[in-house]
């Protein structure tokens, strides 16, 4: 069978709510089951849309959980927040708004 993924019974899937930004601090809130892959897609601008249009390539916040429903629900809540509340959330764990994915990928 092609593309069959078998999880070990003790393995739990992770789902992530994340926030991307750029130098001008435009914010994008997303959800994924593979944070490294999804951030890489944003960085190389491989998918058309908001993050490609505005070149949002810095990961400034993420939170992991085991429920896709919970992740989607959290994403929807955060998307409706005012910008100031999103910035407050980011600054709780990343006060300097550094790119949390720095060093994840090889360059050169």
C-alpha cells in the first residue's frame, strides 16, 4: 500500500497552533500536524496565500496538543482576537519575537 502511515500504539499525534510574522510584524495564525514541514513551506513560499503574499517567514509562537479539534478551536479563537492580545500571547513565551525556527534547517 502506498502512503500508509502506521503509528505505534504508544505514539500520540501532535497538532500545533502557530503564529508566523515578518519584519513589519504582520501576523498569521495557523494549525498543522507537522510544524517543521509547515514552517519550511512558509519560509520557501511554496503555497500561495496570505503568508506568501506578505512573506511571513518567522515562527514566533506555537503550542502543541493531542487533539486536532482542540487545535482548530484554539486557532479560530486566536484569529478573532485583537492584534494586541495576540502580541501579548506571543510575548508570554517569546518577548523579543525571535524566530523560534532559527537553526531548524540547513542553509547553503
